[in-house]
C-alpha cells in the first residue's frame, strides 16, 4: 500500500480525484457558450471599454496627468486602462466560476452526472476553472488590443500583460469556484457582488492608493484586485519592480488554495 493509498484509501486514490478528462468539461462549456451564452460573453467585453471611454477620455480631460510612484507622469486614460484590463479579467473569471457553477451544481445537476463517470472532482474543478480562464483571456486580449489602438500601452513589453491577466483570471476563478461550492441560495450568491463592487471602486482602479489614509491603504493592499491592478499597470507602464513578483506570487497562492479547496469540497459533496 502506497502513501497515497494510506491517505486517500485504496479505492479512492489519485485516480478518484483526477482522471485526465478536464478538457471534456472545457469543451462542454465552449459548446454551451456557442449555443446560448455568447451574448452574455460579448457584453462582458464592452463594459470596461465603455468605462475607459467615459472615464479615461471624458473625465480624463479634466483630471490631466497622473504621477506614478516612480515620478513619471502619464495620462489618466493610460493610468486606468490597465486597471480596467485587470477588472475585465476578474469579471469574466468570477462570473463563470460563480453563477455558472452555482446553476450547474444546484439546478442543472451537471456535476452529479459528471462525477458518476470516470471523472474525478479535480477534473471538474480544473475544467470549469480553465473555461473561466479562457473567457478572462479573451476579454484581456480584446481589451489589450483596444489599449494598443488608443496608444495606452506605454511599454514595449506590454504583451506580457496577457500572461499576467491569465494568471489573475486563474486566481479569481479558482477561489470563486471554491467559494461557490459553499453557496446554497441565490441570496448567498449576492454576497459575491457585495465584495466585488468595493474592490472595483477602491483598489486603485481610478486613482492612486496614496489618496487614502495609511491604515486604509494597508487594508486595500490585502485585496486581490489591488494586486491585479498593480501587476498589470506595472507591465503596461514600464514600472516592473521587485513588487511585480510579489503581486504574481499572490495569485499563484490563490490558484493553489482555490484548486485544493474546490477539489476537497466537490469530493465531499458528490463522492463521500
């Protein structure tokens, strides 16, 4: 008997957690999007674009330039654009890993059917999270293209924002699905919006963190969206520092924790 068998039980080893079929879950999500959800996916892309046009180009004419911590001055549109890029990835990943998962879990009974096959809970978790990651990636590529056309990418290595945003989406999707696995009612799902709205408004999205008192600054620095905004903004404005690795590490930790909790939770719900 191996160590894995000892911990998980002979009949519930690694194969009961992961059978290598996560791609089937992704394919099912893509087919469903093509047939019914494509309008919702498309609308999610335009939301940050409208914010950019209204705030960056409209309000930005009255605000003028913004001074970065390095002392460089950039236009207000270039300041909020990478933040909106991070928000776009967050929204796409969170929507698919929360509301879609909630419906499949409690109303469609999709996971009951999936886990009655050879697939394990890690297959389902990875499949759903990777599908959410694809949506976040599509939003990121589209919005980054808009930024390039408008001249808001101020660094020649702004293309690195794509893998950065994918990491952000992966982190939010992993934690989002883990949290959703504990939700049982639509009223509880509304708590997600209650958390996301303050993050959107106060994570240095529209103005520098320095406008807050220091105790509030420390509170904001705990929020995942602040790390996402700082990560993407640093890349697109040529402000890569040692903190860039810290921001990326924050999301690596989110991915690991989210996947672990989701796998354990799905196993407890559907297999134990």
